[in-house]
C-alpha cells in the first residue's frame, strides 16, 4: 500500500495542490491502491514539497519522479503506444503547465491581495479546522512570503497582473487548440497529458478566487468538458469537500 502525503480536498478538488492532485489522479488511473495522509510535514518530505509518498518504507518526492519510478520498477506506463513525437508533445505541454502555468496560479492565490485573504482562511482551516485563523496568521504570512520569493526567482513574480493574464491565456488557448474536439488529448483513453491538464484546469477554475483568466478559461468549452469528463471517470466514487 502506498501512503500519499497531500492536502485535504477542497473546492470540489481532490487537492488544492496541482502536483498532489496530478499524482492522486494518476494513481487512480493506473489502479494503484493508496492511503491518503493530509497531515503534512514538509521537513520530512524528500524535496521539501508536496506530494510525496511512502512506498515500501521509502519516502519519494515529486509527482513526475514518482511516476517514473513506477514505470521503471513496475513497468506501469500510461502512455504506452504513443509515438516518440507524441511523447515529445505530451512532455512539452506537461512541462508548460507544471513549470509556467503553475506560477500564474500562484499569482492568483498568493499575490492578488483580495484572493490571498480568502486563500489564507482556506489554508488555516486545513491546517487546524478548530483554531481561529489569527493563531496561524504569522506562519501563513511566512508561507506567502516564501512563495512570493519563489515566484520572483522563477520570473513570473516580476510580471504585472495583465501580463500574467496574457501568458496564461496563451497556455490554455494552446491546450484548447490541441485538444480541439477530441475527448482526450492523444488517444481514445486518458494519458499523462490528460491527468496533467485536468489538474491544472481544475485548480484554475474551481477555487473561489476570481481573476480574468478564470473567466477566459471558463469559456473554453472543450477544456471544461475535458475536466468534467476526467472528474466523472476518476472521482465520481469519492466525496470531495467544497
Ligand atoms: N515538481 C513538483 C512540484 C511540487 C510543488 O510545487 N508542490 C507545492 C504545492 S503545489 C509545494 O509543496 N509548495 C510548498 C513549498 O514550495 O514550500 C511535483 O510535481 O511534485
């Protein structure tokens, strides 16, 4: 049994962390049973980030490295049958979402002041449902500072709200153009690009954190339908918190 260290479910999402939701959905897709632990200790995490797993007594971090490990050790390959060219396209889109779009999502949550006020409450309720937010305020403000510093170092943190809107619009439009009228991105069945898209679309459109880019993506019908389809297939048996 795998132990998955992740955030609790919220906003109808299995996790408010795209990387955690990506790994949890992937585990379901490949039918690997797991136990979810939402009490997170970043100090014990091998990469200092979530998600991480305990597998056969060993802690392993990073959603992509964990998938790679299962491919090597257990021969589990969600993308079996894809050509080298298709794998290259899939990798490029996944990296776009994980290494670029992700920081735009951080901007919406951590940098937009009104959204941070809401997001801080959500984080506080997850860490300690019964304690007043005020108790957690200093730690959460520290977390905000840390993420804003990461965003600055990565580069997204140097852009204006409008520039970030344009960057994310291009990312999601490219995804939508590539999906076109197909049910899934590359084959008749969902693969790695589907799970990655599902988690980033969900983590953009489901939180109650308004931003013009959210309105833009909500109009991309094929992406919204893809999100709903993935949710129905992989999470309709699970009660998700709102
Ligand atoms: N490449 C990593 C990204 C993990 C990641 O960015 N996790 C975030 C939450 S979505 C995190 O733990 N942030 C806390 C921090 O950076 O201290 C993966 O796919 O697992």
